[in-house]
């Protein structure tokens, strides 16, 4: 199908403000009467708090208030309410807030914070799930099993297992009896960080009218609003959350992180907005980290390569608080089959409390960690069977009619992993691998990729659309722009649906819970598909209103009218028409009477095909899947062992490319990010639970110098659920690089 505006490259509307330094980020915000917070954190990862001495800090210059967690009764969390805004009696990781100072300047706040003295009684520190699951391990949360949780979760009381997830398909582990060959392996994906250029921060203002106003670097403003309203016992309408321009997210800003802590501090100085912005070290130690997943896997197959059974155990070191880790574990577990059909599956995921910062979302959301194991196992299985690894994969790919681990039957419209794999194979493997020389070993690798949606059944994206009298259109949505180009996609989808040039579509820039339509979270590579559907529905409603008003003007039935983006006209006589701008506020007749309605529309889109899982974890998880394949060419320097990545090829079936320039940029960045995670990056902990490399000069993110040459291509198998056939692509480019 041909499109007018879809499939073309347009420059992002926020590009100029960002490259010229005119964008307003949280740290640029100044408010009347604003004061500043500094937060004290413990030197060890697990200890009882015996005493906090604050008197010297209270007498320091500029100090307004010193705050501790003594007596705090607030518990919060969307999955598990195991979080408190400040430590109460015990610290569980090195970034935990123990006390805070509010002062007139950041410098005064920090100087006074250093005068707070805390006595600790150290406890054993566990930075790995295996340590925390040992028989006599000290409980990090004695209350585990007593916290409020979602009914779908299964905390294991009396242990450090915050949640146990199990998925069974077919005969489960018993299916291995049908296999001719069985292999086993264990793979670790170490801790990492999203390391966005802009660190976390928040401003919270308890106002004189008993409302709360918040500015945050998070991308879940409505969750922040709801959580704060619940914590302080006020209506949600009395909490207003703003999200200014954001300097990246990559996952770790998608959940509530620092906002409850800053709100708790601000509650002690009502009437004064309190600002806190993380240092780079605090961004590593006191927000969310990533990964920490160990996968134990067993695969069984027939002699001809047909996969029979899989058993996977995911040990997720989930951090000191598990609210943000549980869903990462679940996604990693049920996606551990990769893009392959296994008749029998036995998949188990353990979210384990550890004395590290809480683990949360990272681009890919658990997929790359377990699919690292799957893809390595496919290569090992091919070696065991003496088969070509491409052929082994080809006969087992999920495709139309095959059934995945959660029991969903694949449709043709899900796309073709086989086509992606073949295209990628030709790019990298069509020529011989270079021969070893005196300086380098040469290697090539391949991975097939599957990304499932991961959202909540109540996830929805709203859209408000308004026609103006000059024929331009204003669009307001609750999605957060974090650099992925969301506003460009909104403009192009709205332009195509309304048949209006993108230049006449204006997307609201500021995200504000008082005015923005509801959005659960801008996560999971779902905005294009889910938000795009909301835009199209709103456009259809808007066009219907225009037709209804035009029908009154032209004295006909709306069924006889057509719309072309400029006029509503009589189908059989296009000369009988009304300009859409004249219909925007209702049509004003020659005698000054207004007929018809305002041309504005509200719509939303939820996750389709969502069902509750049965006792074995089987059930539709909604939306659709995106498949792809990636391959790399590397050199290993013989003298140093250094890995040099020369070329990475990626092919994804995206349904429909909306903006070629933007989608290519997304994959370019994702591949480089994943290469960093695979080759350079790891957060390292010492025996006290302290991160030993919490700075950019120690945590080695790849620079332009290390970025490899990339070949990026797309296949388009339209998906009927997505806007004009499009599927999500935001996270997929990170999944296949490590294996």
C-alpha cells in the first residue's frame, strides 16, 4: 500500500532546540523560593542503623532542615510495595537514602550532609543471587511474603526470593525423554547501567493549597502522580507532574526511582520547592542498575535437529528492592526460548533480593540476557549434531502456525525471522572469513532475535486531537520523548491519518499530568504500535465530526460525503464542499448562527489479545512480536586479547518503516549500546557491596572511536494491529549482539 507521509524521512521537531542548547532540562529549572537537597548514603551494602546524629549538620550555614527515615510509614511500589523513601532501621544497598539535608544552596546542603554521623551494625552482603539463595543466608527483607504484591506474584516467605515465576508447555522437563541429544550450559550477563547523559533528578513542591507539584526526569508521570497521592492520602487530581526535556532514558528512568525520596524530604519544608539532581556517582549507585541475570539452560533435540525440549532457570540478582526487577525476570524467563519452537518447555525465573541497587528496565528488558544463552546453545547444539548452525535454526524458527512458549500461535503478520536471518547471513557470511595472521584472530557470529511485548493488561495510551480554524491540527499525547523521536512518529501518523502535511501538525512538547492524556508508561517498544492506533482512532473521530457538521451545511447525509484533508465534499459533486478550517469550531452561517460541534476528539488504545495466564503460565501476552537477525565480524588482538568489532549487520521485520532516517538512527544507537554491554561495560562490586567503578571514566561506554561499521536493512511484513502496518523497533537492536 502506498502512503503519502509514511515511509519518508522528516527532521525531528525537537532537533534544533537540543543541538542549540535551548532545550529545557530539569537542572535548568529555577522556581521561586527553591531550596536544595543532599542525600547521605551508607558506606556498606547491608547493615542495621543503630544511631543517626544530626546536631552538627543542623547548625551548618544555610541549613533549613535535616531529615531521617525515623518513623516513616510510607511503603510504595507498583508490583511489590517493598520500598520506603528513606531507610528505616536498616540499609540494604550502598545507595540507600539514610538522611538528607535541605539548604539554601547545593553546596551548603552537601557540606552539612557530610557532618551527619551514623552508627551501623554490619550484616552479610550478598551481591549475587546464588549467595542470597544459600541455605543459611540472612534475610534482606524479613517482611518478604508480607508486603502487598500484585496477585500474579509469588514471593517466597522466609527466603530472599522476592518472586518465583514458572512457565510450563507440553510435558515440561519430561519432554527430554523424546530427545536424541541433550546439552547443558550456564551463562552470565553481568550488572550494567543505562548511563544516560542526563542523570536522574526531581523537584517536589508541597504547595500552600495542599497540592503537590513535581518535575521529574522519569518517563512515568502518571505512576508518580498515583503513588504520591496514595502515599500522602490526597486525591490524584491534587498531584501535578511535569516531565521536561529528557537527556536519554534507555530503561532506568521508566519507573519511579528518586521521586518518593525527594517528596518525603520536601514534605518537611512545605511551601518550598526542593530540588535534587544526582551526581554521576549517585546515578550509578542510587537509582536503577541493569542485568545481573544468570541463565542455566538445557536443550534437547532429535538427530535431524528438530528441537524437542528446553529447561531454563533464570537467577536474577534483583537488587535490594524487587519492585522493578520482577517483570524483567518474567520477561527474560518466558522469552528464553528465543525465536524457536519447543514442544516442551520448563522455564523458571527467580527474582532474588541482593545487596545491590535495585535492578530495573534496560533497553531489551530481559530478552538479551536469556537469549544470550539460547543462541549460544544453538551453536553448541549444531556442533554436537554436526549440522550447519543456519540450517539448525531454520528448521526451528517460529513462523506462521507454530506455537511459542506461552501458547500463542504465530501469524504470518508477525513477520519472518527466516527472511531476516537469510538477509543477515548474506551480508556477513557470503565471503570467506579472513585467515588468522600474526596480529589477529578473526571471528564471526550470528544471532536470531525475538522481542515480545511486555506491558500490563491495563496499559493504555491516550490521544487528544484538535482541529484549528486554519486547518492545522494540535495533538496531545502522554508519551515521553526521551530521544527516540516519538514526536516525529506522532506527526507522521497523524498526518497520514488526517491527510494533512506534517508541517501542519503540532505536537505538544511538555508532558504534564494536568493536561496530557493518560499514559501508563512509555516503554516496551510499544508507543508506535499502541500510540499510533490511538492517533488513528482520534483522527477517525475528528473526521467524523467534520463530516457531521458539513452534512448540516450541505444539507445531506454524512454517508454521501468524503474528506481529503482540505475539504469535506459531496462524493458525487466535489464542487459542493466546505473547508475543514471552517468546520473546526462548528460552522458559522451567514446570519451568525453556529451549527455543528467543535472538531476535537479523544481516543485511546489498549493492549489487544491480553489474557490471564493459566496455572502453567500459558496465555496471550498481547500485541505482537518483532523478529530480526544480527551478525558481527570481530578481530582479537593476539598480543593483548583486545576485542575489536569491525562490522555489525542487522535485519528486522518492522512491518512498515515510518521514518527511514529515524529508524536507522534507532538501530545504530542500539547496536553500539549492546556492543558496549557485551565487550566493555560491567558494574563491579566489592565485598562491602560498593560499586568500584561508578564514574564514566571507569565504566567504559563505547565512544565514536569504538563504534563499528554497520549495515542495517529492514523487511516489511505489515501487521494489521499496528498503524499502517508498523511494529515496534526501539529495543530490538540490542538483543542479538552479545551472543
